[in-house]
C-alpha cells in the first residue's frame, strides 16, 4: 500500500505522541505511582508503535516496541520507576524524535538502529524486574515478552509467545490427549478498518478446530483494538496446520497467516508469583471477545482502561497555512476596497437621502470586514503552548547536565499568537531559558549559602496586553552583575573607560544584546558562546517585537518579550509630514501632545521637552525623512510620543489625519530600506503611505 | 533565477523590448517583463538610493521603481505622455519597475548579431552586449547588474 499520502498525518501525530510522551514521562518522574500517567504513556507509545509499523518504519517501531515493553512492566506494577530508567527512556524519546526528524526531511527514518539504546532498555528492564522482585516477592518474574512485531530481526517465532505455567501444563496435557498446540500468527491488511471485528472472526474460525488457550495480545486488548495489524492465537487442536491456515485465510482482510507447531519443550515460560492472576488466567479464554471474557479481563486491567479507548472528539480541522495566507490576502484586499469606498464622497452623486443610505451601507460593510478580519486572524492564532511545551523537558535535561536543581513554572500557555510569530519565537525563548538555567541560577551550594531555596526557579509567563502578547522569562538566580559586564566590555573594547563612566545600569544590560558578547567565564555546552542574546534580539525585532531585560543583583533576572498579535493588518495613526502621508502603528504610540514651541529645551544640543515630569527627546520627522517640502513653523508643534519599552521619544509631525486600519505590505528588497520604514500600505484612494517603524526612531 | 542575458547556448533569436532612454535604444529581455504601465504617481521613500524615486501601487501591490536615467548617470527624468514604467519580475516574489522615456516595440535579435561587451568600464557593466537591428544598434541591458546595489556590497 502506498502510504505516502498519510505521511503528513503520520508526522503530525507522531509529533503529538512524542510530545505527550515527554510530558507524561516528566510527570512520571516526579510521581512514579501516578497510574493515569502510566496509562497515558503506554497508550501514546502503543499508538506510535502502531503508526510507525503501518508506515513501514521498522527501526522506529522496534525502538518504540522495546520502550513499550518497559512501560508495560511499569504499568503492571512489576517495575519501579528509577532515575536511570527515566534517563534511558528520555534518551529513547530523543532517538524517536530523531527518526521523526529524519522522516520529515527525507521521508526515511534513517539507518540508525539505536542498538545501544535498545540494549540499555533491555538491561534496565532486567535490572528493574529483578531488583523489584528481590525486594518484594521471592519468586522472580520474568516476562521478556516480544510481541508479534512484524520485525524479521525479532526473536524466533516459535518461542515468541510466552506461556504461563498453567498454560504450559495445558499444552502438556493436550499433547497427552493427542492434541497439537499451534501458534497462529495472523497479519491483517493495512487497510483493514475494523480490526477488532476481523480478529473476532478469526477467533470464531479457530474455535471450530479446538480450544483457544491464549492470545497475544490478550482478548481484552484485541477487543479494544489495542493491537497492530498482527496478533497470535494459540489453539489446541487435532486439525492439520494447513486446515487451520486455510480457514483463517477465509476471513476477509486477513493478509497472511502462519501456523506453527508448539511443543512442550520449546515453550517460553513466564513464572508468575501472583496466585490471583493465575486464578484469573486459569479460566480459559475461549470465546474471545464475549462479554464474559471482557469482564474477566477487565478486572485485571487498571480502571479507566476501557473508558480511555474513546478518543476525545476533536472539533478541529488541519488547514494548510498557505490556504490561510490566501484567505488573509483576500481579506486585506477587501479592507483596501472598503477604505476606497469610504473615501469616495457621495456628495457629488446623490441627494441627502441617498447620501445617508450610502453612509449606512459603508458602516455596515466596515463592520463586516472588521469581523471577517478578526475571524481570519483568530483562525491563524495558535496557543503559545505548542512552542513552550517542550521546555519542561529541556529544563529537566539542563538540570541534570548542569547539576543544578531547578524547576520551571509556566503559566499562560493558552495565550494565543499569530502562527507566523509562533513559528519563530521558539528559538529566542529557548536561548533565554538556557541563559537563565546556565548563567542565571547559582549552583545548589551557593544558593544554600545565600539562604535561598536549593532548587532554583525559572518562570515562563505569557499574557495578552492590549494588542500585544507579553512573554516574561524570569529566574530567581544571581541577576546580572553589571560590574562584570562593564569590565568585560572594556576588556573587549566594546566601550572605552570614559564611556563606561557615563553609562547607566540599563546601558550595561543593553550591552548584553550586542553581537558576540558573553560574560560567562567558561564556555559551556549550554550557552556562553556569545551568540544568543543578540540573536534573540534581532529575531524578536524582525517580528516587530521588543525585548527588555530587568535585573536585580542577587535576586534574579527578568526578560520581557513583547510581540504584536498580528503582523499583517494593524491599526495605525495617519500623520502628515511635509506633504507626505505616513502611518505610525498605534501599538507603539503612547500619547499625542501639542507642545508650545517655547517649551522645547536643549540638552547637549538635543531638543527635549519636559512632559509631566519626564524628559522626552524630540525627533523632527521632517528632518529625519528629508521631506522636500517643509511646512512653516507654528507656535505649537504636534508631538506623537512613541514608546519602545521604557524608552520614549516625541516625533514631531505636521498634522494628524486619524486612525486607520492598514494592511502592511513590503516595499521590496531592491530598494535600500533604511530601518525607519517598516513597510507601506495602500490607502483607500490608491495612494501609498509608508509605515514608520517607531522602534528605529526611539 | 538564471541570468537571462546568458544565451550562449541558444542559437535562435530572442525577443527584446526596445526602449528609449536619453535618446539611446536599449533592449530588455522580454522574459523579465511582467507588465508595461503608464507613468503614475510615485511615492517617495526616504533614505533610499538616489536612483529609486520611490514606490508605486500597482493594483494593490507595492512596487519599487528605479529611474534608469539616474542609474546610468544621465540627466534626470522628464516625464512625458510617452514615459512608461516597465514592471519586471526577476524573482517570483520581487517585482521592480524601470522608468523609461519611451517603449518602441518588440524586436528579435539573433545571438550572433550581438557583440558581447567585455570592457570593465563602470557604466558599461550595465550593458551585456550591443545588438544589431534594422533600426540601428540596441544596447542589451544586463538586468542583474542593473539590480545589483554596489553600495550594499
């Protein structure tokens, strides 16, 4: 079967399952007894295995399978969760991630067998089972189950099914009665939709020949469709293998059947110490998926198993981002057309009545386009969770690697951001978190001596604020030592000593965002290579966002990232400078003031104005933009106060037009774009207005 | 995109748009041309290169416009009813407009009728070669050189 059409679905789902595994494994590490989590893990691993098998990714399937075995033992309570085990399992997840990455890039899982990892897993399994058994029960429990994976490299088939003691006895007895035990390996077709139903028919067919003593997976699992395309049925029968084979093959959608003879000697025995389990299993499980069998089996299963098979119905569709972009472009056009319509004065065409009717319709249109715009924007919004959910795992690994106990607290994961922003924000956030973990937090000993809790805390907090989203990353570590930054900056020649004298604390912190500036004394694997904060800054600025850093020595550091909710359509203030129209994004505007000319003061040859106690530098836009026609000076000037973080500047413009919803367009790559212009927009009358980037002016 | 002026392997003739700039004939490979529009209002972009008078709005798309006269160091444009803006698409997502004095016609020039220019003279680098045509000599523009911004390099 050609599975390439399912590749995208596979990749998406594999990612989801891996994420779920990561999250739950983290929980399991902390709460080893959490039953729900174990079940959750088991289910995710199982689905992943099934999917990998269906897609023909054998290596991935094998590894998942081995991990699943471990989960199985944990779930059945035969094994305790130990740190070495979780480490090993996390490594396994990384290896699986690698497979998925390979598949994304090349559609192939790659050639890495991860044999060492599989060996480690097997070892952990062994050690875990032994250690636990020694402590708890006298009889060792060995259950090296190698379920019917369609993996040729798997254990030889004859001994692939593990039998309990009583089952073995049954085989022996049967042999005495002249019955032969057969293992029937059934492979269903990949396209098979109702696997449980097919399996039921197979069971029915086999029952005609004799007694079914065992199936792998067990009847309950099969009934719940918790198996891949293959399963094994063990039957005591007088019939010939060929008859069995033919009968089972008669069931539709069965792809392949192999029948193997099992003798008493080549049977793998699982010695079980749990007498009650024996009791359960002594009852033969003949009529496979019948109510009674289900009831028997379900007593063995942890509660919630049966309820969990119902997947949460997800009322969502996956849509190609390009289709959304198209939709977005159309909405943009619509808004331009609407603005165009609104700018046509109806005076010339109609009488008073028609004029008001026209205006009414325009308002109606405005409302609709506004709503459509918002809806489309909302469709493009993705919760920030999809980016930050990988961080707990990262912090856990860092904690081990750096040997610093630390804990990540996240809030506001449900805050939504535009898809384009989400895709880009992951790396900068990761940089900042790594910085916090590596440089920010002190080692446990230092923390102890300072009277802080030994476990360091890192907080990741996201929330919406007006038209932007704020992401705060803070730690309760040592803070930034500005003296150290100063010394380093002078040593590196970034600043001179004279400059350093006049610099404020904040200026020093800003130095950290300069390219190749790192204060870490030693370059670690984690961070400190001097690429980081400058990359963070440029990335965030390319998303029209800002990043700020506040720090208190000995108390911690906070990075505040501010991002616009959307990039395509914004509210802006239209202004006139010279005889040209410009747009200033509303998001960056603080206030608008009329300033009498005599209030403009000069400080160090720069024009400033004292606005309600704060000194704001003035920027004469007509000069900056070199407008060809300058308006004569008036007695008062109009000042648009823009803010970039805590910094402010007053842009002096000639006139205000008003607020307008504008569609941001690029002015192309050929034209030399000084940073002041962030794009352009088409006004209702077809005229172009350039968009000023307030960030570049402050 | 491949350099459209590199036609050494093609034997047949190629089509060029014959335009007038400062009373000289220039040929622009027709494969680059997306559209030819009349002169329209140009919005100045502050701090741009001096040969970019600004941007125009072409059906909602914003396109930077270059003055070939200024680019070649001739006298500044005098807009007449004959002035046109050639819209070129050197890359799928990046259009650019060239202001020319006049667009004459589409001409066919065979490869062997083009003299390749190999001088390193500064101004001549904009010219890929000189083609012979019934109505005289036509300088074939080297589009990528025209688009290349020396100051940025």
